[in-house]
């Protein structure tokens, strides 16, 4: 791509969500490994409650922000302006979900309760069923 070419919003809308899903899974795996080995920081349990709450509320917030329901319809030849707008909404959708999954993973690292890990799977599952195609 030269300096004058406009980036393809469809490409960003396909690549960025995969990166956000990958980091979410990575942090949850690290949290699970440390938590099951008892290598937590002994932090406050309230962090675990906050992580669980956000993991369960974040999918609702993400759906409202995206405005396309829980599972968005596949893209059909959209005009350039609409494609860019949809790409931005998709990236925000995935970023909100990633924040919930990462907070759940961090809560499992910091605090002994393991239930944030189970709650963290909710936003990860929503991300997985919403991955845009790579076309």
C-alpha cells in the first residue's frame, strides 16, 4: 500500500477482531494457569466480582454500541462510507468484549477465586461467533 492509498476498512474489520480475540484468550490462559497453581497476588476479592459483572454486562454494552444485534449480518457490497463506519463499529464491539475478557483474566491472576475465568468465557464466546469473514 502506498502512502496515498486508503486502507481497506474491510481488512481492518477482519484482522483487528482476531487480534483482540487472541489477546483475550492469552490473558485468560495465563490467568487460569497462575490461578490453578495458587500463584495469585492475593488481591481483593472485589476485583473478581467486578470482573464477573463486567464480563456479563459487556456483551450487552457491545451489542448496543454496534447497533446490529448479537450476531451481525454478513457484509454485502456496502458503499465505502458505510463499510468504514461498519468496520469502526465492529472494532469497538470487539474492544469492549476484549476489555471484559482481559479484566477477568487479570482478576484470576490477582485474586484467588477462579470464577472470573468462567465469566470471561462469555465475552470470548460472543467474540468467536462474531468474527467477520476475511474476504
